[in-house]
């Protein structure tokens, strides 16, 4: 409870403490890990695996620190086998999760791809989120603006976005108002922390959205 008597969990969602930074924050900004029966550490993005959860900020540096400093074993109070490529494993899992969510949004009519379709949604104020491939043409991407009050995601590749639409590559995607949109934004925020340089990909778009 806060000093004003309000339940903080109800306002921002349940909070957990990062074992690497010591910061307490909403679960949406952290990655849950569990220790399997064989003593091996497993990322639990869906937060459904049995066992005591070990939480780390969705940040490559934080996860690398936890792995190198033996913080997972300390938190679990047992010897834990940590994969050598843990951060890469988490990043790949987040990408797969995002691809699946965008694909579901597409099937539900909540997402479109292609410059003209995305532009049309933006003009008609149907778009809540603009997604553009980080490896797409800067000139082409600059012609589309982040929806006013909406979100921009610019750290997925054209290949990754293409997987969500059953194509080889996709550069421009728009998400409308729907049940999956907020989940995409939250998962994308976690992926952003796992991709070095992702913050710089959004600088210009952040200014446009203001």
C-alpha cells in the first residue's frame, strides 16, 4: 500500500526486485527465470513455469551481470547451471514471442503491413502503434509518423516482421486498438533492453510523437 492508502500493485501491476540492480519495478519490465529439475536456469517469459521465480531487469547488461557474478545461484540458494549464451537465448525468445503476437494481431484484423496500408491507417487515426524495421530504408521510414499519443517500435528486423506476415521481409507495420496491442508494446519494450543501440533507433520517432 502507498502512503495514500492506495494499492500500488493495482495501479502498476505486481512488482518484483531485480537480483542484479536491486531495483523494484513492475513485472512487465523484468524477465522471470526458474531453475529446472536438472539445476539448469530457464527463462520463463510467460511466467507460467513451476518453481520459485528469479527476476532480472529486461536489460542485457543486467542479465550478463547476474550470470557472471553468480547471482542466480545466490538467489536460488543452490548451484545453478547458467547457459553461456543466456542473454542471446532471452533475446531470441522475446523475438519469437513478438512475432507470434503480431501474427495473431494480423489474423484478428488488428495489424496491417506495407507502406500504403500503414499510411492509410495513420491518416484515418486507426493506428495505435507504428512498427518499422530497423534495417529498412531510412528515407522510406521518414515518410510515416508515429500516431499522436501512440507508440513506436523500431528495433525489430525486416526478416522478423516478415515472419509475422508470412512474407520474406516487411518494413512497415501498424497496429490498431485491440487486446493484443498493449501486449506487443510491453514485449517490445523488454526486447529493446536486450538489443544494444535500440534506444538510438527511436530518438527521432520519440520526438515526432511529442
